[in-house]
């Protein structure tokens, strides 16, 4: 079983070394999710265009997010906020969950509307996938996406994820996709 503390230590080293910089491009950086991102995360997670992408059909309450951050060191996950450093604006969140499980998952969303459709999610997901395989040494990675989120399904396929199965959460159908370390 993996130790979450080791995963966070690895994530911090990855950030210090800026190992993702060549993939993301100039002006974009990853930061570990923290309290300073709360307002942006709440705005994004409660946006009608984003909220329907998650397994829960409701938005995110400030209290729930603050509890999540308070317990973060014990969670089995790593969350990065993508930041546009040219104007110090958080752009979206890219995360890995279930790191110690038999089904680690990758997730992502671009919260800031003006950054959508520019290839940023693809580059950031490519960097996060490389982090999962090369730094955390995961053997496989899963993406779980609502079946009606065609854009995200196509993005996952372009990054090498293959369709595996479907499952239901809160009455919504989700496609499970899998990628194996090369």
C-alpha cells in the first residue's frame, strides 16, 4: 500500500523541479491546492458548466471544501491548481485520487472560461499523467467521465485512455477509461 505522505513529498519535489514546464508551456505552472484557491474552486465547482461533470450533481459548499482542505494530509490524493503566472490567475484543477487503491483516477477541469478550448487541459493532463507514471510509479490510471461529456472523452482518448466500462453515480452514467504505463 502506498503512503500518501510519500506521494505529497514527491508532488512537492515535482513542483520545485518544475518537471512539467516543458509540457505546459510558458506562463503556466502547477501549485498544490491550498486555502488560497478556495474562492476560485467554489466559483468553478458551482458553475453550471462544471458541476454536471462530477459524480455528485450538486455544487460545493464552502464548509465542505474547508473540511476537505483541513483533512487534506490524510486524503489519498494529490491536487494541483494550474496557474497562469503572467497574471497570477488560477485556471483549473488537475488531480489524482485513490493513489493507494487498485483504481487510481485522474480528474481535471478548467474553471476559467477564457482558458477553455485552447489545448491547456490536454497539456496539463499530459503533465499530470507523466507525473503519475514517472514520479509516483503507478502502473495504470483511470478516468471516469460522464457519458455526455464528449469533449473530455475525446481528450482522454487523445491521451491514450481506452474505454473499459460504464457505471452509474447519482443516476448519471459514467464512462470508465484506462491507460497503462508504457
